C-alpha cells in the first residue's frame, strides 16, 4: 500500500511536469503564430487623448492594454497589443507626424500584411504626415524618401487610407508590388516627385482626394521639381480616380505611363504643367454612365 502511494506521487509529479512542458510548447507556438489583431487602435497627435500625460514614444511603450499609441509606426506594428497590419488605426487628435509610414513595415520585420489595414484620421482631426518639422532631426533624410510606402505581393487584402494630409516628401504615397489600395479624402501637396505613384501590378482607387502643388517644395530652399506630377501610374499598375481635384502641379496633373487603363469620373484637373498625359489612346476611360448613375442615385432620393 505504501509502495503504491509513492508510485502514485511520482506518477502525479510526472504528469504535472508533462503538463508544464506541453503548456510551454503551446505558449511558444501561440506566440510565434499570433499574427492576429484586427482590433481598432488609437493614435494621439500632439494633444493627449487618454489624459495620462504621455505622448509620442512614451505613449507607444507605456503598456500593452490601453491600445493608444503616439506614433503611426508603433500603432501598425505588433508590440504592446497594436494593430499588427491587421485592423484599423485611428488618429484621434490633430498633429504633425514626422515619420515615414511603411505598410507592411518590413524595416521592423513585419514582412506581410496580416489582414486589411486601415489608417485614418477621425472626422475633424487633421493628421499631417509631414517630412518637415522645424527643429526635428532627420528632416533632410525624410525629404529624400516617400511619405507612405505600401509594397506587398498579397492581393487578397486591402490597405485603406482615409483623411490624411501628406506633404514635403519625394513621393507622397508610393504603391508597388501587387498591392490593393484605396485612398479616400486624402490631401497631398509639396511632394517633389509624385503626389501619388502606383507601380508594379498594383491597383489604386483614388476618391474624394486633392493633389496640389507637386514639384513645389521650399524646405529649406526651393527644390527642383522631379518632375512634380500629381498622380502617376507606371508599369502594369491600374486604378480609378473619381471625385478628385488635381491642380497646380508643376509637371503633369494625371500621368498614365502604365500598360493598363485608368478609369476616370467627375474630376477637376486644372492649372497643371500638363493636365493629362498617357502612353496611348486607351490610357484613360470614363466610367460608364450606368455606373455614375448608380453612384448618384442615393442623392436623388434624398
Ligand atoms: Ca497619452
Ligand atoms: Ca499606450
């Protein structure tokens, strides 16, 4: 009987030990494979949203449960419970963001999009993603780079940008690979090469967006436009531009050098170096009247 008790105790210890090992293995695998987020996170601009006295990098790192961040980059990565390129990142107080936004952020080891990635400013919030912030280090390095860089071969998940103001970069927004991107209600100016540039086999929808003054940058001295085009499609990129304003760009307003067609509807294209240029007669097409009527119908019913 005594002998049995010792064996049972040993047996229980072995079972406990085995369970701990299994638990550790499970935890390690879970951590390694946990790319999911898909919860909304908030980004503070230059005003403290959650009232904890922290802004910027301090807000990024304070804890893993508040889901509030001080930089766009931290809100889109995985640390401290952030979006991990899967979900919605909402800028909730106005401010200037002197940071290059990479989606996915390969420089930080985020090699893929983990889901639909949304970056937007809340209504009434001015989010100024600006290469130049007086007194801030690295203004010159940022001015030599694009502001928002979206590059992925994944075609089954979108990147959505809404209500952002992007200025003083080379390209304001550079889309490449096979990325699927929707830009709505964005404003771009003072980008020296291209306001919005689509390459590869990307597909880019541009709606309710204003692209002004590409090629005009004056920090700290006038830059040479290179070429200062508003919206540009290259390689096999394709897209649709609707309800947008393309004006005051030094080079071409809307340039399609891609082999694919770009669809247009209800845009104002005015006072650019050249308003529109394409590589062939079929570079552009108007969206059909049927599609326009469908879009406008709800307004008639008001
Ligand atoms: Ca805060
Ligand atoms: Ca925080």
